[in-house]
């Protein structure tokens, strides 16, 4: 086989290499059998290892014993069938020099990004562009959306822009490439979206999240000693949800309030498990107002003790007891909104032993009231409630 034929093979397979260079893990392009080479298979590999070093390896003819590996050297142009193009330089299979990427439009290729490499590492400036159609000039125009600076694969500085040129964010990084220092993001109109601070890659101190286009705080978080204290606000400025988490599970008080300041949920957690006195809103149906339940949980997070449930007008609706195993026990009573008891049930360790209903009539219509009108399911209380098991209604007020 002549040197010219070998070089021709190298150029054929090279065109299928570079678009995988941005993958975070090793990516293998599917096998490609070229024309008139039924016994020869070619593979292209693009690798970015844990040190952020980019390299390209070409594998030639595959034998049964081992692969004969060759490295690519020189400047090459890759272009796919859709017009996507990359202009790259390699030295012994390692990314070096300036690389340019282009996107395809019906007017032709347009720049999408540029980046510089040194010994396989991003080093220097990387620019990322987007493009849009300009109605006045009737041409596609590219605009800078992100500009980053690297030092041998580690991010040092990062700036991003909206398509109107407005700053989206600007970040600094420590020597190890971890985001560090003040963190602020902006909306397209220039208003602040998020403000906070990082310390070597971890959020610290007070963070604020704003309602879009306003100075009204939507959420405030405080990071301190492994805890995240969070308060979400209604648009009128009153607190909505107040909670504390440790490693994604609730710790301490969880409070949910209406716009007027009325409590709809109150919980106390220890290591993600409810303990002590609890209050939460109960969704009884789409056409019925929410009720409020008051109950207690023991150190294992199991319901134990008195359980009461109230109508929206604060009138008693249900009253009963849970034993230490979390099962309903003793007499449970059910009431109408006008205060009349219409049914009672007797339980023993979760088993219903007796039920008694009173024949009552509606004061307004004088019609008999269905004794099952307020029948609903109650929690068994036998399984401790952790953060990932909290009912959805806690987040849907």
C-alpha cells in the first residue's frame, strides 16, 4: 500500500472526529466501513479525560490481535452534510492552537464559537456566538453570548450576554476552576434576577431571588453551618414558605402562610422526620375548601396522640386519637360546619369496631344529611414522613 493511499485513508476518517470533542466522557463514533475496503474497519475516538485534556486518536486497520494506532498532526477542516464546520489543529493527536466552529445557514456558514488549546487543554479565550435574522439588513448576524477565559483547562473568568447585549452574568473562579466570589444574574431588561456569593464552588451567606423585572424578593436563602434557611415571599411581600434544610431534608420548622398571614401548614422536623406538634392544610376536594389538621408525631415520626381537623371557618370537623403505633384508637367523632356531631366511630388498634350515625337534616334545605358526607381517608401514621414523602399540597399553596 503506497504512502499516498495511507494518507488518503487518514483524511477520510478525520472528517468524523472533532464534533465529539466537547463530550464530558469518552464518546465513540459508530463504526464506518469505507467503500472498497470490506476487510478494513475505521474507528474515530474523541476523549476528554478528568484533567480536562482533549485529545484525538485515530485507529487504523483493526487486527485480531491489537489495533495499530496512529496520531493525527496538522491543521484539518471538518464539515458534515448539513454544513456544520470546524477548523482545527492537532499535534500528535493533541488539540493545539486556535479552533473555529461554524453553524450552517442558507446564506452559508456563520461563526458559532472559537477556542484556543495548549497541549490539549483549553487555554486562553473561548467565545460562543448565537445568530439571528436581521430584518433590516436581511442577513443572518452573529452576536457574542458567552466569553470565557481558561488557564490550562481551568475556568478563570466567565461572562454571558442576552441577545440584546445586556449582561446576563459575570463570574470569577479560583485556581482550581471553581466559581468564587460575588454571583449576580440579570434579566434581559437589566433587572437583577439572582444575587449571592460563592466560596470555592459552594454557595455561602445570603442569596436573593427576585420576581422578574421587579425589586420584590421572591425567595431568600441563608447558607450557614451546613443548613439552608429559606423564605419564599408572596408578591405582596408577606412570607409564604419558611423552611430549613440540611442535605436536602427538612430540619427544624416548616411554615406555610397565606398572603394575609394565616398559617396553613406548620411542621417540625429532625433529620427529615416530623416530630412534635404539627399542622397542615388538608385538600378534601376540588369543590370543597381546604381543612386544617392538627396532630402530634413521636420521636420516630409516627402519628401518636390527639388528631383534630377543622373547617375553614375554624369549626371542629374531626376529632380522634392515634396510639403509639400510629393506628387509630378509641372514639372518633365527626361534625358538621354548624357544630353538630353526626357520626362517631370506635377503633381498636386501627380496626373499626363500631360506627354510629345520627339522623340529621340540613338547616337550610331540611333534607337528610348523608352520614358519609365527610368520610375521608386518614394517614395510618405508621411510616415516618421524610422530606421526599411530604404531600404535594405543601408546595402548591
